[in-house]
C-alpha cells in the first residue's frame, strides 16, 4: 500500500509538472501557439517574447510552483523520506520539459514530448527544500542575468546555486542536506540537457543577448 501511495505522489509530481501553463497563458492572451514562436518552449522567457512581460512573469511563478508544490506534497505525506523530497521535484522538472500533454509527431513522424527548459521549476524545487533560498537566489539570478546577458546561462545557474546552498547547509547541519545536494546535481543535468541547442549557440557565439549587453552589441554593429 505504501509503495502504491509513493508511486501516486511521484506520478502526481510528473503530471503537475506537465501542465503547460505557458501554452495556456499565451493561447488565452493572444490566441497563438507558443510552440510556434521563437524557441518553441513553454517557459517564462519564451512566453514573455510571445505575450509580454506579465504573461511571462505569471508563467514563471506557476512553473516555480510546480517544483515547490511537488516537494511540499512529498514532505507533507512523508516527512522523513528524504529521497522522495528530491525525486518529486525532479519529476516535476521532467514533466515540465517533456509534458505528456504536449505529445506530438516531429517532422520525421516520430512522437516527441515538448515543454520548457526547467529553470523555474528547478528553482521551485530548491525553494520547496529550503524556503529561505529565495532570498539568496533571486538577487543572485538578477545579477547573473544583468552582467552576463544570456537567459540560458541564468537558467543553468539556478540548480548550481541550489547545489552551493545545500553544500553550505550540509557543512553546517549534516544529514539530510547531503541528499538534497543530489537534487541540485540532477536538476542541473536535466536543465543542461534541455538547453543543448543554447549551449551550442553559446559555444559558437550566436546565442541571443538581452539587456544592456544586447544594446551595446547592437550599437557596436551599427555603421559609423
């Protein structure tokens, strides 16, 4: 019975993660399919491109809730089953990146699952595991985005910040923070796998810049 209950928690985490909030918000606001715009992802960054700042902001908040909610449910039902606190938000990230509700055939006729890159959901998982992390990670995330200018790099930095925070907590308090470190490591792997095209563009210098760095680059490219 306990195994069945645990399996239900994990399935619920995946299904909740699979809800394509970005797709629904863009469809409601503009009538467009966000999968056909820019990167085709359903996360907050692409939703912002498709439907504006507030649509992207709402999507990001809901995607954060996916990861945090998965932890809260797992912890509420199994307070000391620490591996479940880790696996539940990981499955929420998998659901966000590979949503069962966004199954479609690719141009070669094979089935594929669409979704986002998992950064916001990974952030939510860290918040679920340790709520004060939001006070550290949010300002650090803004600083990274401001100075680096790449949304993809900012997204990849989210689980990395979680790893560093959990290592610090483990050094202070020991178990179960050593288990939570694995959440950060595996979440980083999932995010980087989803961002493979962005990593390739970063390496060849064609990734899209944002903010003041993008404006400076545009000015430099203008003929004098």
